[in-house]
């Protein structure tokens, strides 16, 4: 049986998580974000340049707190930029006339 103090703690934690969730969704509107389950925040996004469909490549991010999730999502968003820069540096392999 839950005491009043425990119920108050649970309610406060839930309200805080909802506040963090709102802030994360405003900062990263294109990400799907789940509230903590067993202490883990989870976010997912379709790889950049792809349309969402069942076999689409996804970025999955997990973290122990909303702050850590924010940092991980930012890191995941920088990855495609780095991939695009790397591709632009490589010489293209377009076959020309032989």
C-alpha cells in the first residue's frame, strides 16, 4: 500500500518528467521521445534523407536522464552532417567512357 508521501513523490516525479518531455519535444520536434521506463529515456528518428516506412533506417538514442538524452540527440544529429562532409570529400566514382 502506498503512503501519501510516496504518492506525492511519484506524482512529483511524473510531473517533472512531463515537463522535461515537453521541453525535449519542443527542442527536437522531429524525434519521437518516450518518457522514462525503467530509468531510461528513449528517442528515435528516421535517418536523414529517408522517408519513414517500415524498413527505414533509424537512429535510436537512450539515456538515463533528460539532460543526457538531449546531449545524445544533439550528437546523433551531428553525425549525418559529418557523413555528408565525408562523402563530399571522396572522389565520385562515376564511370566515364572507356
